[in-house]
C-alpha cells in the first residue's frame, strides 16, 4: 500500500463524462489499496471563460481580485469530482488551497509556496477517504487567495506530495509520458521510461511541454518521484526521479530486458521550440563595460535570455557582434529597447531574424562525451542545415536553425543518436511495445 | 456620512453591463460621502448552471461538496464587481463569507449564522475602500464552506449590517419596493414608504416575494433598518423598520404631507400565493388524542402547516372534519401520508382541493379593530366569492379562495380597505407620484 498524489489537468475533467472517468480511475487506485490525494485543475476552458468575462469589465484587473476570480474554476471541478467519486461508492472530500494548508507569499498571479501544512488532508486520508485539492491556488499570510501562475496545478501536486511524504506524484495527462522527440514530428520517437530530474528540467526548459519546469524543480529539490502518464490508459508512463530504487522498480515493466536498461544512452531525447527569433547587435565597440551595458538594457526588456553568442568579426576592427535567441515577442521588445539606446551603446545596427526554431538534445550521458557535438553537426550538415547559434550546458546542446528546416533536423539528429524505435511497415513498434502513439506528443 | 450595506441580487449583476451599472451606483454612494459594504449574489443563472452540472454527475450530491460548488458563483461576481469599481476610480476589495468573518454552524445547504466578526471589512472601510462580500455563504467551525439556503444573500447583508452597526441595509432589487398589492394584479396598488418589521414579516410569509422572511426576522431581532429599493432608479423605496427615527426620516420624501403619514391605516397591504391546496380529513372520530395523531402524521410529511380549520359537521355525530391549506406539493404528500394511516386514524376519507389560492391582508392597525373581518367578508361576498378557509393572526387575516377568483377578490379587498392609488385616465397616479410601475410587483 502506497500514498499517491494524482494530478489531473483541465482536459481530463473538461466535462461531466471526463469527471466520471477520472473518478473511476481514482476509485480503482483506492481499491488497489492505495491512499489517494487528488489535485485537480479547472474544467476545460473555465479559466479562459473567466478571463474573457474580466476583459468585458476592465483592461487592468486588480491582481488580488483576479486571483480570487480565477480560483473559482478549481473550486467547481474539485467539488464535482468529490461528488463523482462518492457516486462510485468511495468517500471523498474536497479542499481549497487554503484549506489544504498551502501557504504562499502574496505575489498575486505568481505566488511562491512558503509552507504546506496538509493537516486536513492527512486526516481525510487517515479516515479512509479520498482527499481532493484545488490546484493552482494557495493562501497568503493575510488569508487572501493567491494563484501560483502557469503550471500551478502541477506545482500544487508536487508540493502536496512532498509535504505528505507521498510515494509518488502522478501527473495524469492526455499523452503517454515523455518521448525521445515529439511523435508528431518524429514518428519513430520512443517513450522514455525514466528520466533524471536534470534531464527532465532541460527537456522542459527547452520545449517539451508535458511537465512544467517549476514542478520539476520542486520535485527535484524535495525528492518527489514524478510519474507522467496517460489518464486514458493504465500503461506506465515516464518516471522523473533521481531515486535509484524508483528507477530500478520502473524498469522491469517498461524495458524488455534488464540489460537494455543498464545502457546509458548518450542522448535521452530531443526538445524543440518554434516561434523563436535571433537578435544580432552588429559592430559593438569592443571597450570595457559595453557588453555589460547591452545586457543591462536587455534584462530590463525581456524575461529570459537564452543562447548568447559573441563573434569577433575581425580581431583588428575593435568591434564585436552579439547574437542571442529568444521567443519572438521578446525578441521584438529587445530590438526596440536596444535601438532606443543606439547612440549611447555605439553599435551600427540591430538585426532580427524571425522564423527560426531551437532544437535541443538532452542526456546525462553527454556529460563526459566529446563525440556529441561531432555527431550532431555531422547529422545537420548531412542534411545541408545551417546552424545560426549554439549553446551548451553540461547535459544539453541546443542549436538554432531555420524553422523550415526544423523537422528535417529533428529526424536526422534523432537517428544519429540511435533514438529511433524500430517500426514495421504498418508503423507498429517492432519491440512489441503496446504503446498507442495516438495520444503521444512530447511537444503538447 | 453614514455606513450603508448594499445588497445586489443576481438579476442586477447578470452580465458585465449589470456589474458596471452596480459599480457606478456603489461609486456614487461612496462619492456622496458614505462608507459602503456591498453584498453580492451570483451572476444571473450561474447557480442554476452549477446545479445543472451537478445533475450530470449525481442525483445525490454530498451536502458539503454542493455548498463548496455553489459558492463559486458569488466568488466570481464579487471579484468582477471589485474590478468594475476600481475601473470607476474607487478602491475596492472583495471577501468570501469566511474572509468576512461570517461563521455558521455546519448544516450544509441551510447553515445558521453563529457569529459575524467582520474585522477585515471594518479595516477595508477604515482604509477608505469599498468592501465587497460574497452573499449566501459562510464558514463552519471546521473551516468548511457553508451556504445559508434560500434568501441567503439578503441574510448575509442584514447580518453584516448588524455586526458593522450600519445605518441601513439597502436591498437593491428590480422592483421599486413593497406595494399594497402586486401591481400586476392590482393596477391601483401603491408603493409603501414604511412597514413595521411585523408587517413585512406577515407579508413576506404569505406571498410577497421581495424580501426573504429570514432576513426580515434577522433585521427585526438586531434592529437593522432595511431599505428595499430599485437598483435601476434613485427613488426611495420601502423602509422596513420599527425605529421611529428612521420612520420619521423616511416620511418627508415619500409622503406629500406629514399629516398623511400620521394616519395609521387599518390594512397596509395585501399578499397572495397561488399553487395552494386544501386538504380535508373527513369524519375523524372525536376521541381524545386523535387530532394529535393526525397532526403528528402531518408534521412528518410536510414542512409547514398553515391555516388549520376544524368543523364539527354535527355535534351529535361524534366525528369532526379537519381542513388545512398548504402548498400544492406538500398537500399531495400530506394526503398520501394520511391515507397510509387511514385504518389507525379511523377517518372515512381525505379530499384534496387543488386550484385554490390564499389572499392575506396585513396591517398593524388591525390589532384593535373589530371591523376588519366584516369589511373583508363584505367585499368578498359582494363579488360572490366563496371562502374555503380562514386564519388570522394579530395583524393578518388570510382567506383561501378559488384560484380563478383570486384576482377579483384582491381588487375588491384592495378597494374596500381604501388602498387604491387614484389614477387618471392614462393610469398615471393623481398624487403626482413619479413612481414607474413598470418594474413594480410585490409578488415577484
């Protein structure tokens, strides 16, 4: 018997039928002998509908009031889910973030969790009932309602799992787990049975959309094993954990042989993100403090800078080009901010290249392997693909390529790092994997 | 400068335009120098929509979960209203029932208020902001969400006004106040500038739908002056209070002359309710304890018994007929319950007469006036109307008549007690009253 926190997203509880399906799954987990705490998002488009209503009232909603408003969706979903679980014969009780003991600071709209004291949840589980908790919300020190921002329900689930000392935090979603690439782009992508938290962080940060970065960070810090799996099937999904015992447990059912699992691949998977742009600041005088001045302007204009490149166009000209990649909207803002300071900064022009995309490869095995860049560039040049920018971390390499060449690049790189699942002529995996790719997609 | 609690119903905040209209009114009250706490209901059909959703999940919703669910509507309305008030330049903050300090017992669905500790509301008002409170809801001793049942938002407003020591509790609605009869039935009905709490209680209990009985009871017990008025106009409405100072203040602007106001009319107004039925238990043996046995069966079957009549059909037969009037659904349930016990109770049959209605006259002046019954029966018999049952209280007389004769009865009785407003040929009041009857209706 284990204690499991299950998190269901808005698409899983979009309507009454979805709520009933989730209820049946919760009840099945309960009947298998486990204690279950459920974290639930708002039903389908509820939150968007509420935002829509807000726009009819004001363009500048008060942050505190907006948070009160937006948490109504989870409150509706959680109480209906409790009723549905009741209907299947299991006792259940639902709790708001405040009632569940989720204390945050008072940064409305993106509150940080300060403390989780889930006394009522513990009591509910001890009483043999299912505890349902509204995702995405908490209470400020002043007892006001706060929201945790994007991916908030995942974070609620992980934080609750950490506070309860749960054996696992299951993130139930509409895909089968995390894949070696987005299966809609790379048909031979394979599902990944296990990822280290570091790998999951890099994949999430660079385009895989299944898990929110923040919840992975939280899980890593608190040692919560995450299990990303489909809410439509009972198949195992992807475990995200550094806990060797969980890794070992997850292997037998996901890998045909123990030996397979022991091979540490160079690259675990690919992530991509579209709608990027590169910005190049041309002919920046190479004098002390000038680069700092440029990045100071940028840090005021954009939220995150990624992939910075610096090129001495010629060593004797006394000027440098700076390039960096960032999301399209940010890139436009960055260019405007730079142009406003052009006289002070002394560069000759700013060029923005749109319609580019970022492709990243991630794997703990890259750490000590000098062959990775060679194999990557080999694969890309074999397809005649130009790389605009490169950046690397310990376990990741990212390249910026033309968006039109992204798919070709992904297919070539996926093959080059031996990630392809062998398929028969009908597209069925040759390893007998029962996984349906219908719901798959690491980019969703 | 006064402290005013304003309560707006669901029809006043049905959409964004309604919310903006309410916001403008709140801001106007604030700009007139008053402190304003607002109690708001759920927007339009929100609560019905949530109930509808529930029916897709279960026929037996858990009471606790249903209360959490249903309070989402007020939470949405209150935060949007706060934003709308902001938009018109006034600071405002919204609070759930729990945040506003509304403590109740844990009878979900019909919780009773135990204590109101509106510290945060007081602080908000002291800070010069408008405080908005979600109606209809409170918190149980276990910090669970509870609802107050029908008319709950009115009760929230009155309870908050009592706890804050407010100068008035304004109930803003879609009618101009309370009338001497339902103007849709009696075109000459006049708006009532003042009612005693006792009169308002009797009118509400017997069919006037503007105020909920429970909120009037609460206001009476705590000495809160109620002001029922239209949210569409600035005209004074109907004050419900026993406070002579408020009565005196309310007179000059609502009565042409001070003298008029000093006349205590015999009857203040009429109330009616349709969908009633009379139940008659025929030939009940006149032995000790038999009547008690009958009413014991009834008290298990129905929520309220009204207008009990007892007739010795003949003094020497040793049998009695009992009659009583009650709402149609209750009557059917009562008849079934009685028939199940027919052998034990020994009566010969139960007859149910549907399609009857109840007409009541109410007025403090009736207390010491023997002429009221005479005048009432004179008016009814003049129209050839048969009375099936009668009941009286100190300040009320009610009769049950055929529903088809209700309107004629109401017109005749309204005239007989000198309640008619004099109208000119176009239906415009001759006293120059500016009141539009368009929105009027004591029966709504």
